[in-house]
C-alpha cells in the first residue's frame, strides 16, 4: 500500500508520528479540509501531468487552479493530466492519495508559489484518508529534488 511507503519515508526522517490518518475520506480538497479542520486553501493538493516521458507532480494550494498559459510557458507543453487509471502505476499512489512523497522514478516534483501564503499546509500521505501538516520549508526539504514554480492562479 502507498500509505505504507509514505509512512516508511517519514519514519526514515523521524517524522512517522506526524502522519494523520482519518476515519473518513480525505480524497478531495473539501473532504481533506473537513477531516483536518482547516480552510480548503491550506490543503496541498498534488496534481499530476504528462510532461514528455515524465510525470510532473505540481503541489498547489487547495484553492488554486492550473493557469494554462503559465503552465505552457514553464513546461513547453499543454497541461495534460494523468488519467485516474495511470496514477498508481506511474506515481505509486492512487487518485485521492497522490502526494509528492515516496514516488516512483520518472516523477518530478514542483511546488507552486500558492503554497507560500500559509504557515503550514496539509498534503496527502499516499492514501485517501491521510495527511501531514508541514511548513512550506519542510515540504521543500522532504520533496528534494523539487523546484518552486508559478503555474497556478487563485480565484478572483
């Protein structure tokens, strides 16, 4: 199970006690915000895209949306999300639990600037009922190698 891979990832870093598991689903931004008890914007959702022969994982604030012109300028291709059935095979995590931790080879992690608005955010941990609270700096450390990007927009 992907949650076990992610828990092992955090155990290697002495952080296993920080992984939160819920009795209810946290598979969407709204459900995760309810389970955690925070505003939806603080959920760090991981979006997955085909970029050439690799997968780009873009971690963004829960209220952010991909800005297609920014995405194309950064990645030199249209934003084409992975199909749900591709996620587990290519990333190592199924839809609802996709996260930037303990991912398969061939995945590149990008952290969107929309996350920097918050003191802490809550990315998933490989399952549809898990999360961890991290500062943006901790998220960056844990996702190495990763790159900060600006490919999202916030609602007006």
